[in-house]
């Protein structure tokens, strides 16, 4: 008797085909192998987590408002936390009220909500070159047409934004990370920020400003946010993941008042609300000025690790490699010599005991296969030197093999 397997009754939505796994998450699985030093994941150092402050705040919340903390909560977020966010941003030149602050389950959810509310299938969306992989993942299911903005070491070129009405009519927004961008670590300087906002206003293209790393500066505080220069035309996203702990999954979206109702409705449909317990604990931690003492300790730690990686790259990378030391954030962006393909070399690097993220995943179009992102904040300086040394040996061995094959 022949037994046939029935066809699946499940029919995936077309948007599901646009969902792809995060290469970073896949690489993180590899880094769990014994002996692999990871320069891959954009994870904050667990040594920076304020464990004792969290323990005390948790106990106080459970003692003072246990029933409220464990109950369903407002979709907008915990009122005092929203007030705190608004007050902090207004010190940076924004003009927002707590009513414009929506607490999200990490700033990654904020990206999803923005995509859900603003993107139609076939609508153009402009992104930097390169850009944050997680934003591409968040926007892609809503079926935009990505438009890559020509960019340099100071961020997207204003003239590229000015050309959007001609090159990509109907562009819904331009997504930018002005401070210590993931993946490049670059900062958009003051003059370029002014020019970008002016160009966006002229082109009638709103901006999505994503700022998860802005507090992690080592040398000089970054210029004022784009949102402080165009109150009606910028959605601002922030996060507590990099300054407290990512496991809390707390971020926020600050939007012009006209967009707030739809973002709130999208939030309600997604998860009703971000965990109220987490919000109350975080507010308890930060309300007395804790971050003013805590964040400088993170900066000092990361700066030492940044310096260790800069020295290791100088010593161990082959001639022709290009990089510059970031002034904040968590990443180095490296361009390898001609003849190197970062994705193709990853397997060899892992076998040698080091992992990184190939840069091509961060491009909406025309990836530069010679690029890679290196995170410096989760390894001690001596481990950074060991990892970069191993990476350098892999690269030099590959280039020597290439040279031998090319020699008659």
C-alpha cells in the first residue's frame, strides 16, 4: 500500500518570506563553542549591570506596590517613567510632553511599531549605508523598497536626502543613527546634523532617529539630537538596554503628537503593554539620579577596552586594513585588504578561536564584502588582544595563500 503525505494546511503570508534570521544571533550560537572568543555580539558587558541597585529596587517595588506592579498596566507605560524620559530629553533640546512618550519592549519594538504604522508595501524607506541590521529586519516584513543613502565617515550625505523626492518619490522616512552608529561607530557632527535636517525638511522626508548608544561617549558628548531641531518631523527612539541591562527589555518611542494614537494602537495589538513590573523597578533605580553616577563607570570601562582593541588592531591586522577608533559606543568597523571576503573567512576564524560579524549583513543594497564589525565591550583587554591576534593570523594566512596562487 502506498502512503502519501498530505500537503501542509498552513499557508504562509507573503510577508513571511521577507523575514530572515539575524546573522548576529546565528553567530552567537557558534560563539557558545568552547574556546571561541566573541567579537561578534553587540552585547553590553554584564560587568556593568547594576545588580545591587536592581535588587534593592525590586524589593522596594514588591514591598510598596506589589499588586499594582504585578497587574496589567497602561499601554502607554508607567506614568512616572514617561515623565522622567520627557524631562531628560527636554534637557537635550527636545520639546516633548510625557503624553508623547510610549514605553516599548526594547527599542527594537519601537522600530517594528514605526514600520507597522508608516510603511505600506512598495513604499520607499531610506537608510544609511551601512545601517543597523535590526532595523532592516524590523521594516522588511512591511514590504518597503529600501533606498540606500550615500554615506561617508560623517553619516548620510545631505544631498542624497535632498534627491529623495526625485529618486524615490513618496519616501516615508529616512532612518538614521547619529551617535556611535551600529555598525560603523561613526558620529554625525554638528554641521552635518544641521544639513541633514535642512535637507529632510526641504525634501518633505521625516526622520527616524535611533539613539541607543548616545550616552556611551568616551571623549566628547555628541551634538544635540536631530529631534531637537525638527520637533514635528522626527520620531526619536531610546533604550535602557545599554545603560542598565538588556534583559529588562525597556525602550521608548517619542513621536509628534499626531502619530501617538496610531503608535499606541499598534502597541496595544502587539503586546498590550511592556511589563509594568520592569518599568516600576527601573524608575525606582533611576529616579534619584543613579544614572549620573553609573554611566561614567561604563564609559571608563569601555574606553579602556576600546584602547586595547585599537592597539591590537594596529599590531596584528595585515597591511591594507582600514579602521578608525570610535569615540563611543561598542563597535569597530574594519575594512579588510583586497582579496578578503569577511563572510567566507568566518569559518576559518571560528576554528582559530575568534568570531566576528561580517559587514555585508548591514547593507540594504550592494554590500561591501570586505567589511566586518568587531565588538570590544564584552572581553577583557587581554582577551581582546588574544582574539585580534588570532584574527590577524587568519587574515595574513589567507592573503599569503592568495599571493602564492597568483604567483606564476
